[in-house]
C-alpha cells in the first residue's frame, strides 16, 4: 500500500491470475485501494477478488469456460462509451473456473454471457468496473477500446508514450547502465534478440559482441540468414558457433518435454560461455526477454503465474560468469517489439517474421529426436511456409509451423503400402502469444498443402491440422 500511495496512481487495474479466491491464502488487493477515491477495474481474478473484498460472493464448481463467448450488454456506462451499445451481443474471450454469484452493495450487472451471468458489473458512483472476460487479449475484439475508455475517459490519462520516446529512453538507460563495460548478446535469428542487438549497437557501438549458437535445431536456411544479416547488412561482428552435433548427441533418447527444454537451455549456456571466454569475457549479458516470457516462467507461491513451460533463455549464465543483465525489451509485448524494430529501420520482412522458439525444432518433434526426423521436419516446414507465402497469408498469421508426430500410419502410394510419419500443421492468430486462435485455412489450401507434403517429403504419408486455441492448448506442442 505504501508503494501504491507513493506512486499516486490515477486508477488501478486488478489483473487476472491462476488462483481461486475461494482458496485459503489466495492473493488480495490491499483493502485501502477501494477507499482512495480512484477508479478500479477488475479483470477475471481481479473481478473476483474485488467482489469478495467488497462483500459479494464468488463460488467454485460451475462449468469452466474457456475460449470465445458472447456478452449481451444490459446497461450503458463510461467503460462502454462509444464501444458497445445497450442490447448488443459482443464477442469476448473467457478463461475461468470460478464465478461471481452475488454482487456487493452498490454494484449492478451491465452485461451477461451464458456461462457468466455477472460477466460485466459496475458501481458507477465509486467508478468501480469489473469483467469476467479478458479485455486485454485480441480475441476480445473491442477489449482494447474498453481499456482505453478506462484509462483515458474514466481515469483521465493522456497516452503520450510512443515508440520513438521509448527508443530514446532505452538508449539513454542502456548507456547509463553499461558505462564503458563490455556486453555480449546471444542472437537466435528471431525478432526479439535482433531488435535487442540493434538497439544496443545504436547505444554502445563496438562495446557490443554478438554470439550465435547454432543448435542444429534451426529451420532450413535460417543460420545462413542470421549470419549474413548481422555481418553483411548491419556490420555487427558476430561469432557463429556450430554446435549441432553436440546438441543432437545430448538429446538422444530424451522424450520428456521439460527435460528437453532443460538440456537445451543448459547446453546453450555451456557453448555460449565458451564463446564468451574466447572474446575475453564481458560485464553484461543482453537478452531479448519479453514481458510474456517474464509472466509465463515466473512462479511465486500464491503469486501471479504457474510455470507453464521452462522458457529457453540464457538464464544460468549471469551467475556463472558474474554478468549483469541488460534486458531492454522486458516490458514489451511482441507487437511492440515489432514496432520498435520498424522504428530502428529494420526491413519489414524481418520485423514481421513469425516467432521461433529458442529450443527450436526439438519441441516440434514430440518424443525422441533424431537427425532423420529433423531433416523430415525441416523439409515439411519449408514446404508449408512456402505455400503460406505463395497464398499471401504469411502476415495474417502469428505463427505457422509443422510438427512431426512420433506416430507412423499405413498409407497407399502408387499401389504400394507405405508406413510413415504423421505431420501435424499448426497456424495461429495472436498479438502477443499469450492467447491464440487457430487460423481458418480454406479446405482447398489444406488439400494443396497435404498433397505437396506427401509428394515432396519422403517419410510423411499423412497430414493433420491442429484446431486447438490457446488456452486450453499452447502454441507449441511441447
Ligand atoms: P506457447 O507454446 O507457450 O508459446 O504457447 C508462446 C510463444 O512463445 C514461443 N516459445 C518460446 N520462445 N523460447 C522462446 O524464445 C522458448 O523456450 C519458447 N517456448 C515457446 C512460441 O513459439 C510462441 O510464439
């Protein structure tokens, strides 16, 4: 509460979280925020704790609701101003098990869905608003407008944060933090680490040294592209370390997804450490950590998020090498990193590249990884992405990739029996990777890609399409 008072906020948003307010020791907001006279907006868990703390009731045991739902607007208020009209039925994104069953005094229902009769509630006098759904995700199409109404109209904020201001501020911060120190940065070929490196290069020039650890788990042609982009295009010196056979050897016979992630993360650190020693060590390590990485891999007891997956980063290095961290993108979401890349003059094709996970193709081959499977998957992935580019769909999709299943099925090709692997295709839309919906390809497109994959990629004789959203699925299969 001391910190909140010192910050002197214009309003407070209570966010969602994985706990249940019905569980003992689940988190609560400091009670005093409700008597400060400032607006409060509760989202999902935030709604439930707000209701509980103000004298209402939240219960467990109702049907869990995940994914798309529709809210019917009952009464108008400042939050809905210019966004949703009374009587309208609007798409929202739900992800909850508990729900409100009795309102605190002063509240009214402003909207309801089939699974959440208290989907939107408000106490207009105290300027308290709360929703069961998630306005912060793209699958609530008008959610950003609701949040803007809260911050701008209800709280009176201005919204003068721009990418140009962020760039200038970050550069000043990096210079202040680093001083005359030496910084190493691990490049992965993705947008995040590239934007980090380019921002750092702008801030500190040749105090920056980049290292690209080639895990052998990359897509077709990817390593060559990274090396040429940095060395030839940006003229940023780069160590290219080919460690493919080492990774493959250590991953032999490993089935468990978390174990795979940990082995890859650990090896990456070893190889990176060796490279760093070769350039004479460093004082700082730069990482392209984004806000979703921060949220999804942190786990506090009773705290915000459970560990969904151990994210691959160079987390163990700072302690081992006595390095301090530079993480200029730590508070940004992916769409903001892309905007920063554009602000830094990066080519649109590069900025728009689909995300690619640190553990690479290893987490797209459920079960044990072999060189043969990697080769099949690389070919399949390249054909799939080529078709998506040809159809002009690449920019509409957040991420598209092939997965090689550890299942062989029987087929018939040219009158011969075949017994080969199943390839699963995944394509999702999202803006931040936190939630996602599967992409609705036409059947004609899916048929074309299936035919091409089976004709052109030896080792595959069946193709399936993944139609799971996130939640309940994740984007990657492991
Ligand atoms: P999931 O599978 O958790 O993925 O829904 C969300 C986004 O994060 C990417 N991803 C990773 N990125 N290191 C990364 O740099 C990782 O270990 C990792 N795991 C998943 C994933 O591709 C998607 O864009």
